[in-house]
């Protein structure tokens, strides 16, 4: 009897070990979800836009799309996307902002949108710095005319950037407090804190940012709990302006280019 119990225990431990090992080894395939297939030329998907590229400090040449404002030059929005898709999905967002007088850079991280490399938290921090440098140094965007917009995972990217390079304004869409908090919700039986390689501590970074901030979130978000987005807004030294989109889920179109989101970004850019 004891031997049988011991055998069962060994089998259970082996299975748990395999599950935890697989979760650790393949976690980034669950976090980062780039779209397959080629990305069209900028002007084909986003009239008036142009293909641009910039080099990261670790030597990767990344591609993105830059769309000038439809009217007289005004503020510029650096868009840090979420964890899925590529820049073509965010063309409606860029169009809506350009029509309101804002220039837009749609960034694709390493491993996304035909870019080389594999995404990691450290890598994405280098990517967004390269994008910012392109806007400031190559395009000539004044620092007081540059707004960061971070979508979901991208909120973690731009809040970290803002701790070193403060923007004129910061807009976070559906931010989580940190990646582990979201992971615990979706994988409650796993020791997420012990397994995670990438952290994205959004609320922790927010406490160090003094730039005006806005948080937009969907009331019906089932991926990032609305309470986490509200907690991020409260973490800023000067609490962020909070915009709740009623009935909106995490990936609903209204949180891509809906009126409340666009108005929030324009308000952050133009005051």
C-alpha cells in the first residue's frame, strides 16, 4: 500500500514538474502573439502614411508606419501596441488621430510585423526608445509635443519609458497593475510570481511619473480587470484622469478607435 502511494506521489510530482517546466519555458509564446503573414506597405493600408525604420541600441532594425497630421503640424502620438497583431490592425486609430490634427507613429516591436528578434520586456523597452529617438531626432518632434499612448501590454512599455523620458502627456488603455496580477487571474493554479520572466510593473512605474496621465478602460473587460486599471490611475502622484467605456470588453472596436478613446488622446495632446 505504501509503495502504491509512493508511486502515485512520484507520478503526480512528475506531472506537476512537467506542467511547471512547460509553463516556464513557453510562457513568452503565451504572452506575445504577433500576427502571421506579411504587413502591407504603409500607404496601401493607411493613405498618407509612410514606411519608416529605426535601429535599437542592440542592433535591430525595426519597421513602423508614420502618419503626419491631416492639418497643420501639431503634437505627435507614439503608439505602443498591445501583445497581439501588428501595426495594420491599428490603422483606424492612426486615421482617427490624424483627422484630429495629430501625427502618429505606429510601432511594431521586435518579432512583430516582420521585424527581427524575439519579444521580451527588456527588448520592448529598447524598441520604444528607438521609436522615440526617431521621432525626436529624425522627425524633429519637440519633446513638449510628444504624447505616449500604450495599449494594454503597451501601457507597461510606455510607463517604463516615461520614467526616463517624460512625455507631454500619457494615455494608457486597459492597463494592468503588473503582469503577474493578470496571470494569476487567468492561471490561478500556477505559481505565476515564481514563473514569470517578464514583469511589466505598471503601477510601480506610475508612482514615479509626474506627466499628466489618462487611463481609459472598458467596464466589461474580462482580460484585464477594470479594478486593476483604476488602481493604475490612482497610483500616479497626481491621479490620472479616468475614462470608463461602458459595456466595452478588452478587444472591442470601441477601445481601438472609439470616440471616448480618441477624445482622450486628443485631450492629452492638445490640453
